């Protein structure tokens, strides 16, 4: 959407909240457009981890830009469970886990400003293009040290594609966890409910 610079800033409103809830799963509009970055504690032997559980968090308060829908929660957790199962990590109740997993998801409104200059260098016109950027963060916490040992972050421009949400979320989670260090096990673990 193109607009003039005037009026480019909008307050958070119900329409934006509803769009946020439906747009975050569209993070994977094209797997190739997803940017993934990781950070890890290089002193950790990731092969020693055999089990994981989900961080127990109270029901989050809805805040601007944060998607806290239960459908997204189910999709992210199912995708992570599937990926970690493939990597040989077994899900156990969080009190018995080697690693705890947590995620955060945010959609932010962004603006791309383009200046069109005249022959003498003066700004002749300004175009402001509004878009939404979605970010999914996965944190892995060592339960013995009580410290984050690995973090994966995926960022992408999100659009209005409301279909195939489970596949899209699974694709983004897969892209993030492709960067996860090798874990113990032979890949035949089994996800179990907390």
C-alpha cells in the first residue's frame, strides 16, 4: 500500500490486532524469503541432550504486535515437537527435561520510505510503503544451568495468505531447527504430552 508521508503513523487498533493473529502463520509466504539467524553457547555439548519439555508460562497478556492465539501455539508446538523427534530428542514433562523450549512470535508494522529527487537534488516526492514483518524466536534453555544455550530467529515479510497455516508454521520451524546442533539419539524418539 502506498501513501504519502503525512499520516503514515497509525495507532494500534482492533483491525491491526486481528490481522496480526491471522498474518503470523503466513511467515512462510515463500520459504526462500525467510531469514534465519542463530546464536548458541559453543561450549555446550548438544549431543548430551536427550530430552526436552515446554516452558510452563501463564496465559500471556495480549500486547500490541504479539500473537498469543491458541491455534498458533498448537501449530508452533506441534512443528517443534515433530522436528525435535526427527533429531532424536524425546519430549518429557518439563520437570524431567534436559532442555526447556520456549517461543515468542511478533508481527510489526514496518514502513519503506523512498524519496524521488528532482534535477537539482531536491526531494520532489516521497512514497511510503507499509508492510508487516513477522518474527518467530525459539529458545532452548539448559535446565541444569538455567541458561539459554541456543536461540533461533526467523524473520519474514508476511502477507494476506491465510491458507495452509500448519504447513507454513512447520516450514518456518523447520528452517530454524535446520540450524540446531546435532542431538543425541537415532531419530526414533517419540513426542509425549506434558
